[in-house]
């Protein structure tokens, strides 16, 4: 009778372990599904942020280009002013010579 009790106990113990493993498997599957959903959400957010980065990089590039052009215009203005000053000085020298 002890052998049969022992066998029954082993079977019950194994049954309990199998049930616990099935519960853990179920939990892990649910957790895996939850994590997959979260990963998809994060990937979508990442794509949106990458698009925004692209837009901002284009705007930055345009702004930098505009500033470069403004700098060139400002330099041209300064060059024109300096040339005007030199022409005036030359004209004054010519006037003095005459």
C-alpha cells in the first residue's frame, strides 16, 4: 500500500507541476503579446519621430542656407560701401590735383 501511495503522490505532484507550468506558460504568452504590442507602439512612435527629425533637418538646412545668403548680401553691402568710400577719396584726390 505504501508503494501505491507513493506512486499516487508522485502522480499528484507531477500533475501539480504540470499545471503550474501551464499557468506560467499562459502568463508568459500574455506577457509576450503585451510586449509585442508595446514594441509595435514604440516602433510607430519612432517612425513618427524620425519623420519629424527629417522635417526639422530640412528646416534647419533651409535656415542655414538663408543665413548664408544673408551673410553674402551683408558682405556685398559692406564691399559696396567700402568701394564708395574709396571712390569718394579718389574723387577728392582728383579734385585736389585739378
